């Protein structure tokens, strides 16, 4: 999972991904549920069916511009992009849907 440090870097990653699905984990060190999200995303990353998905991580404290740009209101949040446009979003209460969302949009 690639850590994104600036909004410009985030936008560049979306552009480079083109038609590939991009999954963005918005996180913070203080977020109690961060470990659970990171574990689930890491599990998905290593599944062959998701090998074409681009996985990114944004720490909301180190990179405040990107979460604001993406309208992230609370943590944990995972957003999904294709062709630079958000196609889906899940939160802690819907985290069990991670693989379903990945399958739907990949």
C-alpha cells in the first residue's frame, strides 16, 4: 500500500491509474479501528483477483488537504476511484463489504 503525502501526489496517482480501480484508506494513528481496516485491506491486496487494484493510504494528520478534497468526514473511511472519479465509499460499519466493493468495481 503506497502512502500518499500530498494532494498533488493523490491526484497524480488517480491519473496514472487510468481505468484501474484505486482503493484509498484514510487513516490516522489515533484511530482506534485503524488496525482492523489495515488488516482487511492487506488481506485483499494479496489476493490474486485484486492484483490490478491500486491501494493507497492517506494519513489525515500528515496530509490534511487530500481528506478535505475527498470530503472525508470520519475515520476509518475507504474510498474507491475509477477514471479519477469516486465510485464507492465504505466505513467501519460496512468494512465487511470491502471485497464485494472491490469485486464490483475492479
